[in-house]
């Protein structure tokens, strides 16, 4: 019996100036009907490019050169080569025979169209049914993908939905016409562990119910190991390894697969330096040699910053004639302290108030009540014009480095600007030297000084924003989901960097994350937020091994586990 999809000798190149660069090299891969194939690898390995080529969705502006064959059998006597089909015929296949769930739901959904109508649009196009019939069927699909109150959510716009709800809308739109193949491109990357588990169970349930095949793209090896039947490993556009699960994780044959498994924070004790992919691929390195351990930093008893009964919220609206503005409370009566030199983890589901709390501690959100004591000053009460005097001591590493860098400024200018504003340099030559020193410190090249943000990878941009935040040598840093979207190898580099810089500079850090394995590896203590309230706090290892609150227990149970043989 032929496979459902067969990729044969696929080669993809992208134009770069007067030449071209390879993205995929002679890739041959197939997926059987009803199978669940996991496609893993680092950013830039060719995973998404391969998926987009199946549906002819590669950007036209990139002057793509593509050769090879992608045969789709779809129960027909003769297979069709998807690469050779004209666009009108491809339009009949997209959504009907081949569905796709994209990585970023806010980008994939039309912001000007209610969420429910975006599912109904797919049904009308491929099933040729009336608008009212499509609406009724959409409500059934919204209920099937476990969206609460479908009738109300149908008319809401994407920005009015949570990340998990938007992802469910995309899944419903992708599977509502009963496709033979579902392509999922990093569908759970930015979701917390509980929502991630719900989404994965939903995809698996629909696969079993309908018999569709799933091509699941991810850099989360533990997640893939829990759901995939087969696993394909890509590196720089080439297939390194292909095998059955769990064999490929328990007995990885290729050094690159071994490296991806070894890079995970979950595989290492706190303070142990994470290995890198280069350690395994370098001919001069023995990949079996254990990584050196570092003595954990002693935990000080001195309170560095203290939060007491903090209330945070956002103004909703003021009714006509009303004397007071109403507020939606996000954080309620939260109290905790951070010790000097400590790395404190802050965890919780999306919407629990983690980022709001972190921003309030830096004066970016004005509290509704409570106090934030730092160096005998209540940050919750100081005037806005006094904050610039504190900025050089309190810094933020944003979640999305690309969004937090000015695309029109070189990275040299971006890192140098705060040095200049806070009077850390007197001359332009001093500024350039300090910036270049910091570039080297975060493992970038001094020659990168004049490059723009778009010329760097995601991991490199994350190192740039870390350099910008730490160049002022602050005493307190908030890292807001700063490694959540990075693949395991780049994540290992950034985590090693944070540990090194923390030792060198001695700063105190609030580390916000939904990835509990990273928090367990990195942080001394952790606090858990649920719907804006603190439900558990304590030493990280104690909370992770013996959680007291049912909510924390559920978070830990939702973490996918990778049973490797390494």
C-alpha cells in the first residue's frame, strides 16, 4: 500500500543577493495514512520550509528555487505531484484534503473577522453549504474542540481570545472538512503546559476518530516522544535520522539527535553546565564526556526586594455619568520577597498575572494597592518622573526580542542608547568599545555592531536584548519568558549565558516562565500564581518534587516527559 504523502529528493534554495542559499537538501520522507510523524530539529533546519512547500505556501518574494517531487495519494489510483499543480487546483486541496495549523495563531487569523466566521468560511468554500448551515456546523466544531460558550465566542475577534482559544479556532478550521493529512507547525510553542496538553490530546483524539495522518513539527523532543509514532530529525536541511518512537529517543544513532536530547535542561542538575550541539558535532569533542558542574551560588538570607499585598489591574471603562472608573483585577494581594543574588522563578498558566506582576515591579504598570520595597523605597508610590533615576538598576529582558528591538536601529545603537542616556559613557568611541565588549560577552562578534535586528537568528536576538539589559550592570533583572520560543540547543546557550553573567555580575533576577523544567534547572526558589493569587512558594526542588497545592500538581503532571536512553 503506497504512503499518503511521499517527499522525494526535495531541494529548496532561497535567493540572497546575487546568489542563493540552500534551505533543504535532497530530502526524502514519507508518511502513512493514519500515522503520526514528528519532524524535529533546530530553528533553520528546514522543518517549516518543508511543510510550507507541501501546500505551495513558500513566499513568492523570496525567489524560491524548488526541485523534487511531493506525491499525494489521497485514495486516488494515481498520485498527484503537489509541486506541479496549478494554484486553482491547490486551493481545492488546501483545507479540504490537507489542513494546516500554523505556529502563531494571531498572525494566521484575520484580525478583522470574528473567530467563528473564519471557520465558517472554510466550510462554505469546501462544502458548498449556506451561510446559516456553515454557522451551525461551526458551533458544533467549536464545541468539539472544547471552546467554552461557542455561541458567544463565535462573534469575538481574535484579540479577544486567549492563546489556547485562538489555537483551538485554528485547529477547528484545519480539521472541519475532514482532511486526510493535518500539518501542525509548532502549534504549542508559546502555550503553557496545561493548555499544551489539552491541545495535543485534542489533535490525537481527532486523529484516532477520523484516521487522518499528522505531520507534527516541533523542537520539543519530550512532546514529540509522547505522541509521535515515527520521528524524523532534520539538521541544516538534511535528514539525519528517521526511526520509530521510542527507539529513536532511547537509542539515538546520530550525534545530532544525541545532542538535542542532551541539551534539555530537564536532563541536568541545577548548576550543571548544559552541553551544546557543537560539543557533539565537533570532531575534537567526545560527546560522551559529562559536562562540568558548577558549584551552586549560596542563597543569601538578606531580602533584596519585598512585595506586600500587591493588587494589579486594568481600567475597563467609565460609564457615562459614573464618578469612578472600574478595574479588572489581574493580581490580588500577592506577597513575597526576593533575596539578594537570587534567581526566583515565577510560574503559572497564561492569564495568571505573571507578566503583569513583573512589569509592575519595574514601574511599567501602576499598582492599585500594596507596596514594592526596594532599597527603602516603595516603588509602588514613587512619581513617574522619579523612575528614570531607578532605570539603570532595574531592567527587563522581553519575551519577544524582535518586537522589543527597533528595526531601524543597528544593534550597536540599541545597546549603546541606554549607556548614553544614563551617563555611563562620555564619548562615542567609549560607547562603541563598551558595546563591542558586551557583544563578545554574550558570544556574538564585535563586527556585528553595525548589523540590524533582522540579520540575526532568534537566539542571537535574545542575546542582544540580554546584552542591552545587562550593559547598565543593573542590580535587578526581570526575564519575561525569555527562552520560551527558543529550540533546545539555542535555549541551552542562553541559559548557560544567564548563569555565567549572573555569577560575573551578581544581579538578582525574577525569572518568569511557563516551562517548569527550565525553572527547576535555573532558579533557587519559585512561586506559583493561579488567577492572580499566590498558591505556593518555596525552594524550587522542594516545590517540584513535593508540590502541596493541587494546581501546582496539575502543572507538573502536564509536563511531557522524555524517556531517553542517554
